[in-house]
């Protein structure tokens, strides 16, 4: 059920926008590959024929433009800011696209961070999208709180890794979503294993995965185990994530079914 149907008052989008569903991707801690999963979700949706966009809300740790090889500055029009499009037509807005140098740090306090995220919703001309995927910063701080309270988020995808610490912290993110009454769409376990390129043996680098068990106990759909894949890392470094062939490990059918 959408945020609008749940009767939650949210920030009004740009008047030219018509966005079907807003999906936020979050993690309880950094370093688990949340932005990678955000990008994979967006690319898989685009591959299925959906008009898709990415709102990069990880203002101080932006990496989305790098993964897609985007360097073009967003164009400013009388109607608002135009997102930059990837090779597949995925629309992207990120603070890194607005910086003079993508390596410049964003040293801002909370109000500036949350204000920028709000403007990415109200002032950007997304036009017509089936799905807008929001890449949240890790944790349960100002920006995730602002997104969940101010944007019409239809559901959350939670990202974790096999380490017990990551699994423990992800429970905080799940509880935050429950307190704010934002639906949980599913859980992805990233960096779950590595596969030997020669014998194809699967090795659990960080111990046995706990993601599926945690998802089951929390009543969440388990969306898949993603491997540590050198090819994926290379393509991200080259800005060619859309060429990654290994999307079969990410199952979004439960997400699409839940969103209707």
C-alpha cells in the first residue's frame, strides 16, 4: 500500500512529476554495499522495462554517479533541476553531480543535509517514473529519518552482510522502519560468499550467512545472497555497472508483488 493510500502527509513533489512508487534502500551500518544494492535494484527494474530513477540521499558518501560513469552536470530549467540519465535511461540526481570536483568532501551539518534531500524531491524534474529508488546513508540518523517522514516511501529494502555485528545492527534499522510505519519490502545479504573461478566452489568468506534466517524471523522477504564478485567491482570502478551480468542472484518479484 502506498504512502498516499496510508493517509500520510508528505512533501509535494515537483508539479511535473508522476512517480509510481518510492523504494528506499537502507542499512544499519556502513560498508555493507548499500549503494551497490541500490544500483543493482535500479538496473534490474530498468531491465524489466520500468522507468526508473535514483535519488542519492547519501550526501556525504555519494558513490552512485561513479558506478554509472556519470559526470554531466544537471541542467537547471525554469521548472527545476533535470536529473542526469545513464546509458540505460535511469535518471540520477546526486550531490556529486553538482560538485566542481567529485572528490571534494561535503562537510555539512544535519539541516543542510536534510534540506538538500528534500530539494532532490521537490525541485528535481523526474517527470514520469515507475520507480524511484532512494539510496539512504547508513544508520538511523537525520537523513533516513527525513526521507521516511517527508517522502512518500512505499517500502524499504534492508541490506546486511553475513557478519554477526552487521546482522545485529540491521535490527535497529528494521525497528526504525516499524516505529515510523514504513513497510519493509525485503532483505538482501551482500558479500555473502565468493565463488572459485576454477572449481566453482562457494566459499563463505565471513562465515555462514544469517540473512535468510533473519529475514524469516522478521517476517521479511529474502531477496537474495549477493557474492563478492571482482567483475562487479571492476565494472563499478569503470562506471559500467549496467553491464554487470550477475543480476539473477537478486530476486525482486516479492518487492514488485508487494507494491502491486
